[in-house]
C-alpha cells in the first residue's frame, strides 16, 4: 500500500486513519463497516469543525488507497469512497517567470568566473528539465548522459524517471565540466555533478542564494522561489502546446491533478496574449 509514498505522507495518512477510526468508534462502527453515507457524515463533521479543504482532500486520498487495498484483499466488496467528490482546493498559483525574464536570468551569470559558469549550467538544466531543486543538487555523474541528452532522476518516493534536456543546457554543462568543475573540486573526490566553491555538493540554500543574486543582477523584481524555474519550465511547455500527461511524466508528479495547476497559469497567459494581439481583445 506504500506505492513509493514519502514517510511524511505515510505519517499523515496514519494520523488521518486514526482520527477516522476514533470517530467511527463513537458511531459504533468500524473501518470495515463503512458505507458512503457514513463517509459523508464524517466529511460533514469535519466541515463543521472547520478542517481545511487541503487536509480533507488528503484524507480522501488516504481513504481511497486504504479501501482500494481492502477490496484487493477481498476484505470488502464495495468501495465507500466511490461517490465522494474531492473538495475544491483553490490552490494558489505558483510564481513563475515570463520567457523574456528567463532569458535575462540566464544571461546574468558571469562566464569568466568558475562560479558563474557553474550557475549557468545549473540554471539552464533546471529550466530545460523542470527538476526540483533537491533533484538538481543531488545529481551525480552516473545520472547524466550528455550523448543522449537525458537525465535519470530520482524523485519523491525514490521514483526514477528519465528527463530529456536540450542543446543549450548540454552546452552549458559541457562548458562547466571543461572549465569550472575541476577548479572547484581541487584535490577532493566527489561524485556530485554540481559543486560548491569548497568542492563539495551544493546545498539548497547556496543555490537559492545564487538564484536571487543573478535575478537581482538581471533586474528581475518579481517574487522568486527555489522552484521558480521548474514552474517556468512547466508553464512555457504548456503555452507552446505540450499536453498534461507528458508534463506529468517530466515533472515526476504521481497524480495528474497536481500537474493541472499549471493549466490555470497557461490559460491566464493565453488570455493576456489574446487581449494584447486580437483586434477586438
């Protein structure tokens, strides 16, 4: 039933099931006696207690997995979650950058400096592949194929996926390997692809500091997060015609609903373009 879920998610699911079982006990029911009506009562109880939509959505995901498992084991004959609709989350849209802002950011690192050469390789690769920051800084040589232009990425829940990257990222990485990495490494030994100025694996904090530094140099005043380039990757792919399923695979999302957040950004962008360029916009 783990399905590669993180320990944090498993702990949350355990808490959700414990609270649900406790409520059922007060109703003189147990987990195997639940039907759709009892579930609706529990969700109404949670609504009255002002639980957030996000935690309720997580609970429903937990119960669907739980009762799906019981059905597989022939411990139940019907799925009580089948007709329960997920609550609307009203997710905040991730902060992202326009394509021109990304160009400015990528032009900022000094290519006469070993740290600037490294930073451009990291920024190009993140924008080209949509990696999470943790995935980027944890990359090792064995995960990179410059010949094929592909990364083997280990994502959340230790799930592996193959992610392609283009010529601009490839050129930046090759330049980093040729001119910068050995200078940063010195006499040390390290399998990490991207190194700090001390010749060790880059930290998330250092990379975030470098992003902010280059954004400031580029005159970008928009709000940034460590995942801004990941969000830009997703938004720009959709705006140029990529489909959600492909994007889901590239981003390493286990659930398509997580990927759908980007359709809202792409729609807003299309509205803006329409308004600017349509004769009756």
